[in-house]
């Protein structure tokens, strides 16, 4: 059987070649064997997002955030998934959640981006 690294490499190669369906299958099979593989989950979430399957991407990002609630990358991904579904209040709530748990120094860039989003939203939340 292939190692986790080999399976991830195969999935990435398939995705880069435009074979999203096959790449997804490799990732899903890998996740059956190793359900908490963060790399596979991140890639799968990105695939779903790029295919405009925002609800599926949302589920992946929510799962990852449970393990790493202060991650700016994951928060931004979840925010965008919610926003693309027209769920603007829930997206705004994700900003508030993230601000309450984020390491203010480590996640400064994400916090600055969110400050810009909030400014543009104005009272539209």
C-alpha cells in the first residue's frame, strides 16, 4: 500500500492536471484510513471551494477549525465559504469568533484583513 505522502502526492498531481474527480477520490480514500489528516482535509476543502461546492468546503473548514480555532487561514476559508453561499451574517459571526480567540500578534495580518472587511460591511452585517 502507498504511504500517506505518496497518496497526497498522487492527489496533488491529479488535481494539478485538472482531474478533480479522481483527485477527490484519492483524498477521500486517504481520509478513510487517516480521518484527521490535516493536509488532505485542507486540499479537499480547497478543491470543493474551487468547484464552487461551498457547503462541502464549509464542512471541511469547520471540522479543521475545531482542532485549530485560532488559525487565520482556516477562519478566512470558512468566512469565504459562508460568504459565497450568501450567508453574510454567519460569515460576520466567523469574524467575531476568530477575533475572540486569535493570537493578536501571530494572526495580525488576518486581523487587519478582517478590519478592512468590517469597514466595508459598515452596518450591512
